[in-house]
């Protein structure tokens, strides 16, 4: 019957032999080192690279995490605002329709280009109907805005106090929008015994621009190619 083979391993001798490879190493000539120091140095270098890369990645991730934490309060506020808007979306749509209807009604009160002469005549007739005398009725230069045009009219009328007040009310009640600005009321003069007053004001009326005028206005407002910003 064969006996089982045994293998004796001299641990102490192996440790001494491995330790001897690390003695008297020349740091200037690592290529001549024994195998064990080379392998140990290579493993240490790999471990150093891995550790350095891990800490670099962890540091970058920490900075990103802190940046995201800083944005968290603002994102919560934005979320609450959006949530409130979503809850009240139907109400906002109703308000939008109401505003659109109101704007449409205002646009209807603005005369078109062909209706301006009739409006000027209405203002003149409002004064004559109250028995006022026009000493000045001078339309100024039309001022073009984004979607409408504004026409200032310098006026000076004379008449009794109540008639002047009624004229101002009649102008305010016209079907088209007309405003009286820079109003000044003074006595006509010491020689006038009737007690009439003179009212000077700037009547401003507005009209909407047609499609051609709006296109020209937008074309004129568009920046030229190559223009400095």
C-alpha cells in the first residue's frame, strides 16, 4: 500500500528569500531590481492611481451634490408655483378669454384710417353743439406706435363755464377714444363782460394700424444684419 506524499514548505526560508530581494536596492536603476520589488512597486503605483482617481471622482461628485442641494430650495418654489398654476389652469384660461374680449372691445373703439375725418368732425360738432366758439383746432403730427397711431389735436374754445364742462363730458362719451390732456381754463379777459372762459387743451385720439402699416412698423423696428448688439 502506497504512502501519501507529503510536501514541506519552509515559510521562514521563503520570507527570508523574499526579504533579501528588497535589500540594497538601487533606486536609480529600478530595471535591475529582482522580480518581487518590481511587482510590489507596480502594485503600489496602481493602487495609488486608483486611490487618487477615486478621491478625485468623489470630490467632483461632492461638488455636484452641493450645487444640486443649493438649487433645491428654488426648485421647490418653482414646483409650488407650477403646481398652483396647474391647479388654477381652467381659471387662468377664463381670465385670458375675458382679457381678449376686453382688448377686442377697446380695439373697436379705435377708428380706422378712413374714420379719422369723421371723428375730428364729431369733436368739432361736440363743441359747436354746446355753443362754444373754436379759436383753435389744429391736428398735429400723427405718432405711430407699435399697434396704433396717436393724433394730438391742439384746441382752444371759449364759452360759458357749464358749456365748457359739458363739452369735456361729451368728448369723453364719444364712441371712439378721445382724451383731453394739458387742460387749462382761464377767463377770456377783463374786457369781456359775459364771463366766458377759454379752455386750451390737447385732445388725443387714437386709431388702429392696418395690416400694411403694422408690417411696415415691424420692418422698420427689425435690427439690420450686422448691426451691433
